[in-house]
C-alpha cells in the first residue's frame, strides 16, 4: 500500500496509527451495520460536552472549544486561566465503570484503546509543561456536577497570583 504525503499508509490517521494489523491495515468490520455505526460517532461536540458547555455558559463562563493550538485539542479551554477540560467517552478512553472491549477483533481494539489512554497522558504532560491545568471527566458524569468542579478549578486559577518571570525593576 503506497504511503500518503504524511508518510502513513493510505486510509490511516494519527488516531489509528499504531493500532493497525500486521499487514498495516485496520481489521475488517464485523458487518456493514457495525461499520456504519462506528463512522457516525461524533469526535467533537458530543451530547455530554454540549450539556456541560451549556451549563458553564449559563454561569457566565466563557471558553474556547476544541482549541486547535493546544496539544490534544481540549474539549473546553479557559485560555486566561490556562485550564484545559476533556470530556472522555467511556468506550474510547476505557472508563473503569463502563469501558468495554469489543469481542470481534478484541486484540486490535485492546491495543487501540490502550493507545488512546497513553496518548491522553502524553497530551496531559505536554499541556502541563506549557503551564496548563488539565481536568478529565467521564461522559457519564452529571453535567451540573462537572460544571461545579470546573468552575471551582477556574476560580482557583483566577485567584492564584500571577508568577512573573521578570525581575523587578530597581529605580
């Protein structure tokens, strides 16, 4: 299979890189229905994200959505407070309460889901290195409770004194 301009095999993306079979391809779906269901799953602005964003907005909090300039494109980013919020799907991020591995192609799925979790930690480390606070919440958590916790983090970040990297001027 010839590589595309990015150097990856055709039909792959950074999200599936490392989760390919030995032939360099994704395994075939169980059937066309499963394939159609998986292709319809949204990557951004899922229902849990929208409910949390609406609650934060109702409280007067303003934020950026899927900030492209930050590692991992946080679902919600409070740029002045340097607070990145991710709403993780139970399936894709291996929720300890609800996460499952499909029976079909289970080895492939286990490797892919483990890589998702590993990538989450890598992005968290990158954001932390940039001075950001990172918060993860599960999609099954109550949106009002999540908004309460996000607002508390946001308040703490806003109230924390700015640490200046400049030395004071002596006159």
